[in-house]
């Protein structure tokens, strides 16, 4: 063991002799150049950091459009779809004109009815002979127009009065139907036949005027109800 230590020491001594010793001379310091150094401070503004815009990747395989059936484009006419502000006003004026005409005709009909009552008596009936034959055609008296009734009266007035020379000896009766549907009749003197015929003609004319009066009143009433309903809708 001691021999080994000695060999190691001898080996280390030999190595120290072979390695040259390093000189410990001080190293010369570098010369400092005596130049004036100027420092110019130019601070640059910081650059603004721009956000990076990431574009989405383009898709090469775009979907193909569907082959749908083509529909015909509807044709719109101007008179149906274009708004016409003056249309409502023109319609109201036209309706007012029609209503005024109805009112004027109704007033005229009322005056004719009043004048007819002032002309003389009005009788709802017909004339028949004592043999049961009506004086003239009964359908003419019931359903004839005013002009036909006046012609009928003129024929009666032109015919000979019963009981006179050249006239047939026959009497006449005034007949009619009451509210219960029962027939009534009264003897009619010969001299009263023309006046009774006029009274019967007035009755038929009165029926025509009353029907016209009712028709005009129904029209005006219906128009008023429609306008009231339209007026209430416009307020909503």
C-alpha cells in the first residue's frame, strides 16, 4: 500500500517538471482613446401594432346552384294595384249625386200622391153589370198601367149611359173585396159610372206611386246603413 502511494507521488513530481510554469507578469491594460463622444438621443415613436387580419380560407369546392323550375312573374296592372287617392273622393261624390237623385224622386212621388188624393175619391174595386159581367175587362182594371186605365175610362164616358135612348137596359154594381177576403157589391146608379171609373183609376195609380215610394225609401235606407257601417270602420 505504501509502495503504491510513493509511485503516485513520484509520478506527480515528474509531471510537474515537464509542465512549464506560467508567468505571473501583469497583462498590459488597453489604451483608452481620449475622443469626445457625443450622444445624440433620437427616440423614435413606437410603431403601432396593427392587428393581423386573418382571411378565411377560400373554399374551392363551392356548392352548385339547384336547378329549380322557373316561375312566371305575375303581371300587375296599374289600375288595380296603384294607389289612387282621388278614387275615394270621386266615389263619394258619385254616391252623393245618386242619393240626391233618389231623394228628389222620392219628394216628387210624395207630391204626386198628395195631388192624387186632392183630385177626388179613390175606390178599390171594379164595376159589374147586373148579369155578372164586369164593365170592361177586369184584368185591365187590376193590372193595367195608368195610360190604359185612362183609355178605359174614356171608353166608358163615350158609351151611352144605361136608361137613355140607344143604351141597353141593364144595371151595374160596384164590387170589391174586404180585408177578410170576402166579396162585397153595391148598386151603382148610371150617372155615377164615369166618376166611379175615375176613382178606380186613381186607386191603381196610387198603388203604383206607393210601390215607387217604398222602393226609393228602401234604397235610401240601405245606403244609409252601409254608410254608417263604413263610417264606424273608418274610426277604428
